[in-house]
């Protein structure tokens, strides 16, 4: 009887100990989550505002003197901000992780937690789950919200360009507006007035025509969807139909003091924009891309023309690249959390200053690598699905190293 009573006491003792430890862990988890979540939202919104302001100031010279509707500018900036959410989330998770665990380490709270028999990894666990939720949310946000924002940006961009064509025109290069004519300007005199203009355009019979003009004034008419050029002092070199007997073209040279020429604009609706640039898949959702890939794979197998099959393969690669691009940012968030938490535990510095320098350095290196690799992927110098994961692979190696260091230091 005494032995049984002792066993019962031991069982109740262990149950009570487990219960107390569970209560301690719950309080610790809530404290860690609170320490992370409040700074995260603050840093996220501050970074979002910085990105918006930076974009606005980079475009203010182009937009300020064009009398563009303020509502269009606000919409354009808003949709740009929506598209930057993945990058903002990455840097926010990195910086908040460094700050949270840096303060825990600086205040010697990690030492107290360690003395209670709780490892650093266990301390990271609640924020890891939050990061997982944020990563899944970021993927869904990219797939459903950013794709719509990309469509709006393109629509607004085309609307601005065709309402204010001088925004697109650069000096001393051939510019195209609408695809049916090309214009080269020597110098912009002001918003819509240009000096020394050369224009190439096709007529209804696909004949090439050239205009040289000393001055030019551009007027856009959105209602009738055309651009009107008022050309002053110049020559029109006009090619007529071929001479059927001698099989040589005929040319006419016309000198003018003033010439009014209208060029039709394409529609600014997204359906026509999409038809013009059908290799841009940023507006497509993952399900749509997978369906298109399956359809193109069937066409590729049934098509014996090597040139056409190669074109199909390139389209498939671009679609796969877009799918992988949507997956990389959520994974980057998880890796950045482990890097940030481990660095915070090692450097033992809280606050804003020191962690910000570390976070910006890591994020800048990541962004530089990401930009270089994406350029190589788009030039097809690297296999798309491999290239898009290279920045994450480099981050992962650094994350494993720095997490291992922090765990050794914890033990």
C-alpha cells in the first residue's frame, strides 16, 4: 500500500510539473509573440510609406508638369505599393526578428529562458509559426491581389502614355507609340514641343514613309484614339506602289511649311494590351498558368516544326518562371526569420539603429543577387526554375550557418 501511494504521489508530482511548465511556455510564447507582432506592423507600414515616397519622388519630375489627373497618379502609386508588398514583408520580418531577439539577448532574458531548460529553437517556435502564416498569406496575396494590381498598373500606364505621349519620348533614340510609327527627336523644347524630328511610318499599303521636320507639336485625342502631329518646316519622303513593269519603287518628295498628320492609337483596354505583349505573365494566377502550360505541352508534342516548338518552349519557360517567382518570396520570408532571429541572439543588440544596419546590408545583398540572377534568367543564360531559386539557396546556406552558430552559443 505504501509503495502504491508513493507511486501515486510521483505521478501527481510529474503531472503538476508538466502543467506548470506548460503554463510557463504559454506565457513565454505570448510574450515572444507580443514582442514580435507589434514592431512588425510598425516596421511594415513605415517601410511601405518609404517605398511609396521614394517612388513618388523618382517620378515627380515626369508627372508634375504634365497636368495629369491627380486621381490617376494616386491610383498608380497605390497599385505600385501593392506590388511591393512581398519585398516589404521580407525586410520587415528580417528587421523585426533581429530587434526582437536582440532585445531578449541584450536584456539577458534569453539567459533566464535558457536556465529554465528552454532552448533557443523552442523560443523561436511561436514566431516561426507566425512567419509560416505570413508566408502562406503572402503567396495568396501575390496570386490573387498583386496579379490584379499588375493589370491596373498596365492599364494606367498605357492611359498616361497615350494621354501624355511626351512621357514616353526620349531624346536621340527612336521611340514607338502604338506600333504604327517611329519617332526620333533631337531635343524637347517643353511638354509637347520638339526640335528636329524624324518620323518613319507605314501607310495602308505597307509602304514606308519618312518625315523630317524642324519643329513638332504633339496633341493627343483620347476620344477618337489618335495622336495629332503638327509639323513645321520639313520634307515628306513618300514611297508609292511598285512599278509593275520595271519592278522598282517610286518616291515622292514633298516640302511643307506646315503638315498635320494623325496617327491612330491602340486601345488602352487590357485585352488589347495583353494581345500586344502576350509574353508577360505577371497578371496570370497560378491555376491559369498551369492550365496554359498543359495546353502548350500538348501543342509542342503534336507540332513537328522545330521553330514553332522552340517558341512554345520559351513561352512555357516564362510561365514556369512566373510560378516559381510567386513561390520564392514566401520561402525567403521563412529563411529571413531564421537569419534575423539567430543574428539578434548573437549580436545582443536591441533598438532600431544597429539591427537596421544589419537588416539593410543583408537585404541589399539579397536584392542585388536577385536582380542579377533574374536578368540572366530573362536572357535565358540560366535555366529559369533553377535561376530563380539561386538567391534563396545562397540565403539558406547563410541561414543554416548563422542558426548553427546561435545554437552552439545557446548551448
